[in-house]
C-alpha cells in the first residue's frame, strides 16, 4: 500500500467515524459492555464506528508489521516510507478519539499511542542487533505501557475496565512480537500465520472499544 492510498483509507474511515459508535463484545471481555441483544446493525451509527475502528486498527497492525520486516531486512528507504504511513495512521486513530472526546483527549491519546510504536521499534532494533538486554527492556516497557493505556481509556470511559483493556493491548503487543520474531528468523510461514493471528486480535480491541463509546454516548450513536 503506497502512502497516498494509506492516507485515503484513513480519510475515508474518519468520515465514517465522525458520526459513529459500536456494538458487540463477546463474553470473554467479562464486565466490558456488549451482548448479542445489543449488537449494532449495519444501519446504525454505532456500526459505522465499529467498522471504522476495525479498519484503522487493522491498518495499524499491517503497517507496523511491514515496517518491522523492512527494518530487519535492512531496507532503510522502505522502512522510512512505511514509518511515515504508520504515523499517519496513528494521527487518524487519534482524530477518531478526538471526534468523541475532544482535542485534549486527541492529543493525549496520540502521544500515548506513539509510545508503544517506539517501544516496538526498540524491540525490533534489539532483535536485529541480537541485543538481548535491549529486547528485554523493550518488552518490559511494552508491558508497562499496557497498564498506562488501560488507565487512560478507563479514565475516559467507565465502560472500559483498566484490567480488561490492558490485557487486550498486551495480547496485541505479544502477537506483534511473534510476527517480529518470525521475520527475524526468516520463517515466512510463521510470519504470515502470526500476522493473521495478530490481525484477528485487532477486532477484539476495536469491537469492545466502539461498543463502550456507543454505550457512553447513546444519544450520539442512536440508530437512524
């Protein structure tokens, strides 16, 4: 995906998000909102939000994996180009958050979101250099980040328990780590098996996040 198409995808997604919200979470989320009876249908603003967040978070995962693959292979020009698209996607995600919670939350979210991308880069460079200490520090930083991210979303939305959010983001971190490790090992079959797993997990973040937003602002995300 070139930079122009990435920007277009982000822009189209944000248009959908500006009017949106969500609808479902499975029982594994415990106290997080969502049930079959509350599932958003395709003609609701909530469904638009769920679709938009899934698109943005899925794009984040695919771009991040492409960036780490380029970095590990020493393709510097490609890495720099993809890194710019990763950040453009981050800005788009923050705009989606800002469309609901305001500019202050948008800026705070973007700064926090960028942190985990930096930690993932640290892990990747540690793997490339076979620097176990750097790898371990990056993993520890990422695990701590999940707690910070969980606290941030929980403070904005009471329907998002900190522990549940942290666990979901931790799985995102670990599934991306699996992709990076497979890339470093040159195991292409495992790369794409891990990538499918990591991509599937992004829906497990996007769906309950969108559902929680719709529940917090029912008037804004009511059915048409």
